[in-house]
C-alpha cells in the first residue's frame, strides 16, 4: 500500500492510499484523540460511506456521531460552518475530541477550519472521497470558507493528524468530478515533473476509464509532490505558492459566476491555460507548448475556454485573491513545461490580453 509521509516534526502525519481503508479499523486508534468523534460529511457522501466509517470507529471503541451538511461549494460559508460548531457544542466535544472530514474539498476545508477554531484547535482526520481532495486539498493543512468577494479568503493553517485515501470511493464519483480532480493532478506535472506530465499524456484515457491501478499511482505521485512542497514551505511563504498555477484566474471564474456553477477543477483547468497563454506572451512557452497543455486537458474532459466575464471583471476579482502582494498580482507562470515560477512581471494589460485570448463569449 502506497504511503506518503508529511514530515512536519511533531505535527508529522501519513497519507495512506489504498482500497477499502474507510472500512478498516486498523488505521484509527493511533490517531484518535479521545473517544468522542465527530464525522462531518454531506448529503451526497454520507449515504455512501458514513456507515463504513462509523462501523470502523465503533470497532476500536470510539463514540462517533455524524454531522451531515448540504452538498456543494455554495454552502461553504459561515452559516454552514456554524452547524458544525452547533453539533460539537451540543455533544459536549472537548479539545481532546476528534473531527473526521468525510467528503470532497468543501467538507475537508470546512471540517478542518472548524477543527482549527473549536476550542482553539482540535485534532482532525481527512478522509477525502473525491480525486481533487485526495491529491490536493486534504494534504497540507489549508482550511477555509468562502466570502462573497473571494474564494477561501477566511481560514487557517491546521494540519490533519492522518489522511486516509480510499481509492474505492472514486468508483461512485460522477465523471465531471473525476475530470475536475484530474486538473489538479495535471498541475503537478506542469509545475515540477515533466516525466509525470508525459506519463499522464500516455495514460489519460485509462485514467478517465477509472483504471484503479493507474489512479492509485497518480494519487500517490501527486501526494508525494504535495507533501514535499508542504514540508519545504508549510505556510506558503515561497515555493508552496507554485501549487497555485491557474488558481488566481480560476478563483475569479468561481467567484464571478457564483460558487458551484463551475467546479473548482474546471476553473483551475481554464486558469492554467490562461497562465500558459501569459507565459507565452512573456516569451517562455511556445504555441506548441500551449497546444500540448490544451490537448491533455481536453483528454481529461476539462474546459479549455473560460467564461467571458470581461477582462476588467477578471482583474477586479483577481485583485481580491490571496496572491496579491503589495497591491500587485503575483502569478504562477511556466518558464517551461514542468517548471513553474512566481512572477510579478506581467502588467495588467498583458494579463488582460491573456484573459481575452482564452475566454469564450458563448459560454
């Protein structure tokens, strides 16, 4: 079974990747803080997997209870977060209790943020059930909720004590969600691993057909990259920012359209092409490079044209993003395929040109 260790000293934890982990009691005891365990999930995931987790917890003597939230990015807000706090207080949870986030990125982000805040910090475990959460949001301790003016603008760094990636959960994932997760997988190849990018090109058809062996390999390689970056720069003071390739553009899409209209991975895919287009304007990528990225995204059934919000609206939304530094947009660009850089060199006019070239007025 592939395992990735996130070596953060006394806050170190492991990412276990395999089939059937949610139903295996062996993984829980060492990482449960106290017997009372809140399992936070949503209305889509809970009917599929909640009983497996609860049964495993009961087998090791824990006392689990469920907090089931509405599904979707539109509910990633203070009102929904308060439902978690209400449940923790009603059940008399202590700082020594444990919160398990069972679901995709929204549940992981909100569950982790609730754990970071409740009594100034309680233990939590990530059990991601979407590809996007498995390869990205469940690892690294970023937790947050959305604000009407910007995505993930209110949050905290709070590392999990364990990440259990049950590959079997991908069998019930809608195809659109699988594609959205693949955007984050592709990102790792684009920013730091040309061999992985080539591997994805060779295997994308089988990955999208849910070949479990290949999906396990893809998740493992993505998590290994994420862990290495997080260990080097836990609080995003430098290299960790490279993980945001396409995200500043993508967050503008999500905020501008309304949360949940486009999935996060869909917006990131279109955003990565905007970043590639801008990189070409800077003289770093060729037209052939852009076409290569576009072909890979199309193979993963991801959008390659962004909605036409208007370049000025994009820029307005991007200025609310966390990547703004001293009032200037700090973007992740590609100096070559497989090598990302942090850049503040692009002017507003150059960014607007890249946006216009990659938007589709018909969407």
